[in-house]
C-alpha cells in the first residue's frame, strides 16, 4: 500500500469505470480512492460493484455536494491514516492523463510535491476557448505576483504529495474549494519548506460530462490569494509534526 490516487466525483457516471481502469493500468499496484458527493447519476454504485473484484479500489461516500476542497481533505486524511507513502490527486474526466502518474511517482522520490503543470513549458492546454485560457493563465500570473510563490501553475489539480510532507499541513483548517483549494495547498506546502517541482503535462478538456467551473470558484480564488498573503500563521500546520523535526 504505497501509492494511491484520490479522485473526487460528482455525476461522473460516464467516466468513472474508465478512469479507474486507466489509472490502475498505468501504474502497477496503485490504489484508487473515489470520494463521491452522493452523485444522483449513480457514480458511487458503479464504484461499489467494481470494489467487489478490486481490492485496490476504495470509496468515501459523502452525504451530498460538499465541495472539492473538503473532498480532497477527506481523501488525504483517509490515505494518511492507512499508511500510503505517495498520495496523488486528479480529475475523473480524463483531462489529466493517467499515464503521467508514473512520471510523478518517479519525481516525488526526490521531492515533496509534484505539480502537473500546464504552464511550466509554454502553454499546454487543448480544447479550451481562448477566454478560459486567458482566465486560467491570468489567474496563475496574479497568484504568483501576489503571493510570491514560485509556481507557474498554482491552480491545476493534477499533483502528487509525499505523505510525510502532507502530514505537516493542518487539513482541518482548509475551507477553500476549486482553484482556491489548489492554490492554498500549494502555498501551505511551499511555506512549510516542502520541495516543490513542476512537471510539464498536456491538459485536455474533459471527454464527457459537465464542467464544475462557476463564478463563485473564480471569485474565491481572487480573494484567497490576499488572505494567504496577509493571514499566514501557524494554525496552517500541524505543530506536533513540525516539532518532531
């Protein structure tokens, strides 16, 4: 039980079986944890059936739609409690290529956080309208300027954490979602002294289903970077882990 991928889902019936199979085909022995927000389309039911013949598949079924950030935090806590060494996160819609996971797991051996970056080597995004590309690229430039964090793609959701480094983060204090959650996790890891490396990926917009992007997610990220800049304090970290070092 060394590696695990956390995948939050809400109405991903069209993708869920395929993404699980693709991830486990890409990396030998990897575990997959689905965190489902009680999808009305039956996403969790598919996972439950697959679990009957797949002992490397796990499920957290939540009461309702509670947000991406809390889904990841619950997934991370689950993985840490069960002793996984490397914990990845990705989307269910194939915008993240499962075959990139092997590169992440190799790079994480000498780092604490690997970020699958759309912007570390130019712009590597496929099938986005120009307006969304400008919004995303601009948001990352804005984040870098305000926070000083040396990350070109702070809003991406394809990453890999070393468990020992992730334990330093106080997950119970994270309330952000969407872009904001990704920015906050990167910022906290960076501030904790983590070794952060961006690995270039090609991002391809979802194959099927509906995007979860909305204005609330955008506005949250805009104000969050200022909050991180001026409200940074020790409650962001687990003191027992920090003191043990």
